[in-house]
């Protein structure tokens, strides 16, 4: 009885004139939505459509995750209608509009509950939007202000269910979380480890109490990708200017 390798060779020989490389697996191209951050888009192209992206922003990096959220929404709402499920009711429309978010193309779902009830409310809203997602070019779920204790209680089956649903859609689903929670169920994982603070004067020029902070520079660590496996990479993502009256 011929071995499997011999059978494979025979099949490839017979199909050589009609089907080239019959047993070769070809990577499936995934559409990408640009984030609006030039350095990040140069590294990854954008967030993958039809897949989950996890953006990890710890409590001390709230400014960074809000800036990323605004950049992505600004990029997406130029041509698409988007949905933001806000589990902690922390979205600031005025600040978002100032960086280019088209609020006329944004559905803002504000969760009125707190704690575990807010988490359940956010997931119910996400389920409803994904059932008929043909009109949205991006669905973003902001869980960053939910306590880490509650995020850890989310079973893996919940993330797996969202991942399976997304396989049938062509919309990016982005979760913003305070710690890594989704794991392998996300196609792309971005981590905001912190920011570098820039002061108005150096310590040699003036005492510390006479200085004011002018800007934050944020780096983003790419720990998972939509393409082939690659090592983690850090990129300078964006800067946030602080305005003083």
C-alpha cells in the first residue's frame, strides 16, 4: 500500500497541468481599517476587518487609550458609520470632535449601569449590533474603566463566541481593556505601556513647582498581528498636546 507522501506526489503529478501547487496553503488576505496613526499604520496597516482587536490600556494610561480611541474613530468616521459601546459612560464628544471624529456618523451607546451590570449591558449591546452589522464600518467596545477583577471573570467562551461571529462579518471589532483578557481570540493585540511626559522647562532652568506639563508621547507595543507570526514591536504611536488656559 503506497504511503501518504507517495499518494500526494501522484496526485500533484496528475494535477500539475491544471492546478499548480494543489496542496500549498495560501494566506487569506484580510482587509484592514487604518487607525489614523501614521507610524502604527506603517507597521501593521490597520485593524483587521472581520476579526477582534484588543487594545490594552491600564488605568495609569487613560489619556493614551482615549487618544487612540479618538484617532481610530476619526479615521473610521470619514467614510463609515461606526458604533461605540461605552461601558463606563466616559466618552467626551467635544474632545473627540476636536480631533476629527464625525459625530454624525457615530452611534454612541451609553451604559447606565455600574460594575458587572455595566459589563453585561455592554455585551448585550455588542451582541445586538453584531446581529445586523451591515451598516457599521467599525464596532468599538470600551471596557477600559471596568475593574480588572471583573474583566478577569469573563469566561473564555465569551471571547470565543465573539471571534466566531466576526468570521462571518467584514467589520472590525475593537475591545479596549485594562489588561490582556482576550488572548488568542483576538487577531491583533496592541498594548499601551505608558507615556513620556514633556515639561515646559528643564530642571536646570527652574524649580519643579514652576514647570507645567506640555505633552505626552505614547508608544504602542504590537504583541499580536493579523499576518504571520512576528516578534513584539514597539512603535512611537502619537503625541498628545496639553492645552493650558
